C-alpha cells in the first residue's frame, strides 16, 4: 500500500446530496417526482451548500425495483421526463457549480432489457452469454441450492430453452455475465456515453458482485473483481477526473484500500456499512434488529477514520434510499428530533471523508409506521414479510422490524412544507401521503446548511 499523501481532488472537499427522484419534487402534478422537479429545486440545493448530486436511477425501467431494474441505459423513464430534461438538469446544475453523478446499475439489468429478451430466445443467440445460464440437474431442479438476496432460489427456470438463469436480487433482475468481454465493452460504452453528456461520475450499485464465480458459489469479492474495476477505470472514467463510489456491503478497512488507493486505479471511494449492520442480526439480518450500542458504534466509526487516514478515502453517510432515516435509527424521532438531526449532522461533517446527505436528512425527516403491510411498496420488504411470516414469524414482530429498517422509510415524499404530501406532489405513487413521516418542517424554517469547508476534517 502507498503511504504517500493523496493528490487533492475536487471531491475531497465536496458534499454530495442524494436525490431519489420519484419522491423529491413533482413539477407536473402527476403524482410522481420528476427531473423538472429537481431542476426547480436547484437553487435550494445550491443555497444548502452541496456541490454534487447523486441521482438515483432515472433510466427507462419497468420499475420492479424502483428503477434499479434498467431496460434501457440510454433513455429516460417517462415517469421522470425526457432526455432533454436530463440534459437540462446537467446544464442547469453546472451553472450553479453543482456536478451530477448517476447510479451505475450493471450487476444486473431488467428482464425487459433487449439484451435479455434476446438472450432467452435460444441457446445459440448472440446475446445468450450476456447473462448466466445453466442446465437443470437430472431431476429438473435448479443447478444448486444458492438463495437469492430477496427470496428463495437464485435460479429461475425459463421454459423457452429449458435452462435456468441466475439472479441475485429480483427474478426480474437477471445478472449480467461479467466474464463475457462483450458485456464489459457494452458497459464501458454506456458509461462513456453518459460521461460525454457531462456527468461527473458514478455511484456503482452492488459493484462488489460483478466478480462473482457462480460455480464456486462466490458472490461478493470474487477474484476477478479488482481486475474488472481496473479495466473499467482505464476504459472510462480514469482519465476524466470523475468521482466513483462503490456500494460494498462486505468491505473491510483492508479491502476498502484495495478499491480506493489511487495507485491501484479503481474507485475514488466505497460505501462501507459496518456502522449500519451492527444493529442487525448476523444471520437473519435487518429483519431481526439488535439494540443500538453507542460505545461499539463510536469504535466502528473511529476504526474507519484511523485505518483509512493515509490510504484510500472514506465516504461518510448515515442514511440513503436503502436505509431507515438516521434520526429514527440513531437519535430520538420524537421530542428531540431537531436536536438529534443537528447532532448527527455535526458529527458527520467533522469527520474526514466525503459526506453524503440523503434528501430530507437536512430537515430531520423520520421513519414511517404504515398501518398495513398493503401500504408498503418495496419489493425487498414485501418478499421478506411473505417469507418470514410463512416461516412462523408473527405479523407484529415483522412489522416492528419493518418500522425500524424497511427501505420505504426513506422513500416517502420530501417534506417541502406543511401542506398535503409535504408539498412534494398531490399523491406520490409508490409512496404514502406524508401524514406519517413525522413532524413536517419547512427547509426555509430550519435547514442544516452544509459547507464544504468543514466536511473533510482538514
């Protein structure tokens, strides 16, 4: 590992703000947040003090997983607007000194992507090896007993060719075959296409899985992972001074340095989740929550600061679109909601690293408690409820876990004011009205202003 001080990059003193488009702001009043809504709030974001927007997926998608199932990487979902709207967002943000980074979702695609539609047609189709196919066992059962992240078998039988395809997440999100050089070339081309449009980098969704070895049952951190990232760096963003951050749930301080040591030419940084996972059961995960341990929490945060002090770089965050609201997880969402939010912001922005603020975090938004499981929309949450209650977990126990850790906690409409739906929209499809999101408070009354001068611990 290198021990030389890192060359200063623009993102060392930046603050990133994540926008989850469907629940941020609805400009055309169709019940869905959109790109025009984001554009209309750029002055607010500039005043807040951020200089980078991480934009959750706006690509064309059937929305099985809220846009993380992409059917066309070079088009915009009609719910969010048009490519002209996207180009305007990049330009208008740039005029305010705000860069855009996009979600790169390339471990898998939608099963409605043209590549997969072709792949499943026949065993000799030119796109067959863009995905991972295996024949059944002699008795017709799946190739092995691996389980997907969101349900039963990791294999889905496709009757057209009589074989199974592989998926880590939803069965409508088949995994790409990263052992195929053509897949790598396709991904590199689409990345360069977006970089040429003026974006400044990527947040890389579940990137640790692209080096998987299926037959050895190796998922995250396969032996080909880092060579693939080095090839990606060289072919795309490496010469462009871009920000790249990988979503890596299994990373350690040692492996984080493999990703983010500049001498290795991979990524700028990764998201590590040790401080998040410490409140989840090691076996059953977040659906069996553990009590918050403040002393252990501080030890984890300190460890990452110390061990990445000279090599690599830390990303700093409390919540995002996949996590519960920080005030509800680490603070008091009731009487001391405001104080909790300010304390968390102060702690985050005085650490060394690049801070990421999730929409609504600056006004202390909280978790939700919907009355019925039917009110929820997240596919992961609904699959977990069905599977765990079928296995004997009570409805009440499962609902308490959902109230604490469900992903829909972060996906309710942004609270712009005290009017219906928080001023975000008339009724946001996929989200419930904001009457359940906690006490509403206008950003104009109480923003936590973010200044890059105090965000890096320097």
